C-alpha cells in the first residue's frame, strides 16, 4: 500500500495574537478546529500518518485540544521547532535571536520522524479535498520518487485574501507544461475594491492581478529533500549577519532559489476548492460560515 505523511506546521500558532491560541478555537458545530477538517480530508485521500510541528511550550494545550484525539484515528508524531535549534557552530552567533526561523526550519525539525513522501500544510489553513487527492496521487506515483521532483498545490490569489488585513503569499509563474518557473514570497498584500495591492514600506503601491497563481505553503516533498534543506540552512545562516533579527528560512524562497539554479522541478497541481484560513482573529467568523456551507452541501457530517 502506498504511504504518505501529512506534516502540519503549527509552531507559529498564537504568534499573531499576542501569545493566544485563536487558531485552536472551534469553527465546526461540534467543536472542530480547522486542522480536524484538514486531517479528515488527508485521511480520506490516503495519507496514513500526521506529523505536528509545534513549539514545546505549546505541547500540553495542543495535545489536549487535538493531538490526543487524532492519535486514536491515525498514526501521530511530533516535531519541535525552537529558535535555538541550530547547527552548533551558529548557536553563539544567534544566541539573542527571538524570531522563529521559518518554514524551512520547521521541515528540518521533522528529520527523525519522516520516512515517506510528505505533504506540508499550514495549521490554520483550509485547503479543500481536491488538494489532498491530487497531492497524494502525485507523491505516491513512483515516477516522481526523488527529491528533485516535487509538487505544489496552487490557488488563485482572490480566493486567499483576508478582509481583515494584509497577507503574505508566494506569487508564482507557471510554464505551459504546468511546471513552476518562478516564485516570489510577497508580503503586505491587501484586498482593495476589485483588485489586490502591495503597500510597500516606502509608500509606493503595486497592483496585482486577482487571478494570479499563488502558493499557500502546500508542498509535496520526499524524505531526501530534508538533506537539501539542511545544506541550505547552513548556507543561509553563514551569510546572515548577527544584526539581522527578522530574516527567515522560508520554503517558497528556498524552492525559488533551487529553481533558478535548475536543481529542482516543481509540478503545479491545481485545486478548484476555495481556500480559507485564520490569518487574523476577525477571520474566524468567515471560517465558521464557510464550514457551515460545506456541511450544508454534504461535504462533511454535522
């Protein structure tokens, strides 16, 4: 039987809400949180293991709210992403760093608990059933079983914006063969009337096509890819100055750099489902309504 693992990046939970855990609040009629729906859809598609990437300080609450319950349905493992979890030669260099190192480090923390193709998702994002079906099919196809042939599930920008503030998205370019040719991690994207804008720190404003293809950090990878991330993280830290307290080792940037050097190929899978998530605490009401509509449409049990 084909095996594949779902990796849920949850180490950043609470960071946008002053230490609260709004992303773990119920959005479903029986107390379900977004991760419940993600895991259900992944299991339905064929995934047989879940790895939660969390902070150690969150472990008790996390297990009580979802981890212990999910472990009765599917194999569960934990990986811990901590700011100080660095190669030994860099621990002193960045000893006063407080900001997390980003999604690249999150996947590195899974090194000892991943032994099958895996799909990476954000904890507070709802991706839809099609995304899991398409990614499982790709990951378990033996023609794509090396770390240089990965996949990404794409979404349309207009379906991923928040009414309550700016978001960060990976803006993608896709060639005629359906392969990713470029990706740029883009911050401060806001919805404004019938278009999207980027409001830069220097006061300038750029307009984006609402139908732009974007990445929502849904990547299909292989265990060997962690070795690529490990090498890249070392190079990233070596170049980073001690005065830089904000730069992060991010999957879209990492993959974009590998693409530019022709060291990787990325198949872009398309989901017709609408994405939604909790970027801001005010987004919760929108998510609750969206879940209710999916239940009413027969997608989930009430």
